């Protein structure tokens, strides 16, 4: 069974997210703060410190998402990403769901788009955060992910642990800029 849906910032916020915002679409200027935070942590703590930050974010801040993925499986993963990208201004994303995996096709990354449009220098490792945060989110739910592409356009694949024949390759994640 395959389910495909497109998201746009014009759709209403879904209850698939474990947190509620009073507005249907997020504030894009938040991307500037995220980029600056990544740059600051990397300068102060190095690449390993930044990875620790991303893993902590995935394990702790997103723990309510992990709980939903644990109880709802891949259907919850698909619902989460549909709702998440619906609330992201400028996102162009398709979520495809099968019994085996969820594929998130990010055609336009809202963060990279916003940062470019506003002349911001994007921290080169920016796209790595999607892999590290999502991997940490999935661990306790028995979900793993693989990421290919980046720098404004990527494919994120989610499946039960053990589904993917190979580990994530760092070179499959593009440098942002």
C-alpha cells in the first residue's frame, strides 16, 4: 500500500505533531537562529560537540515524537513529516509511505531556501543535522534513517532498524552553502 502526499505551507497544522503552535505556519527567521547556533557550537565545541548537541536534541527535545513513532510505527513517521513540513514556510516536500519505509522527498528545503534568499552564510555541515537529529529520534522507536543529497534538496528514508543493507555514508550528505 503506497500513500503519497504533497505538503505546502497553505495547509492547516495537523495534530500529528506532539506540540501545538497557535499559528499554522512557522516563522522562517528561526532558520537564521538555527544556522547561527550550529556555527557557534561548532566553533566552541568542534564538530564532535555539534554532533552531541544534535543527538541530545533528537533524544530529549524530540522525545514526544519518538514516543509516537514507537507506538505508531512508520505510519506515525509519515504523519509527523507531513505535519512538520506543512508548518514550514516555503517547503516543497512529498512524503511516500509503504509497509516497509517512509520516503521524504525534500524538493525545496525551507531552511536552505530562506538562508540563501536572505544572503546568510550557511554553515557547511547544516544538512548533517537532519541525519543526526532524526537518527537519535528514531533509536528508541526502532526506526533508522538514511539521507542522500542536501544543500536545498534531499531524500530522507525511514524504516525499521535492520532494513537498510548499508550504514549511512557521510559523503552521501551534501555540504551546504
